[in-house]
C-alpha cells in the first residue's frame, strides 16, 4: 500500500508541475503573440492579451486544483490537511471565477447573449 501512495504522490506532483508549466507556456505564447503583432498589419490589443493570459492562468489553476485534490486524498486525510485543501480550493475557485468574468465578461452560469438578426 505504501508503494501505491508513493506513486500517487508522484502523480500528484507531476500534475502540479504540469499546471505550472501550462501557465508558463500560456504566458510565453500570449506575450509572443502580442509582441510579434507589432511587425504585422494586425492591430495589437491589450484586451486580447489580457484574455489570452487569463485563459492560460485559468487552465493552469484547474490543473493545480486537480493535483492538490489527488495529493490530499492519497496522504493521511487529517482535519488539518482537509481544511488546508478546502482553503486552497476556495482561493483557486475564486481566482478562476474572477478570471472567467474577466475573460468572458459574464459569470459562467449566465447564458451567452445571442445576436438577433
């Protein structure tokens, strides 16, 4: 059983690393896209940059939450660890919600506005 816990801890750490790498790659791609439009004919937009950065951070946060959940479930589920996970998930959920509102301009549970013809 201890070997399985060890492997699952490695998986949890790997997922967390993947979340961090996702954020870093997303930031690099968004900044690169923004900087290289200086040379093209497409106009740069700060709003588009913010949306691209928000999407990268949002995806990375989702992956990090998954890693935290796996890591906490595998280790001893003491009350301290569970409360710690709850606080981490609440903070990351709030950040995710804030980023979603920033990117989309609406809450996730609101319907998209349809354009009338």
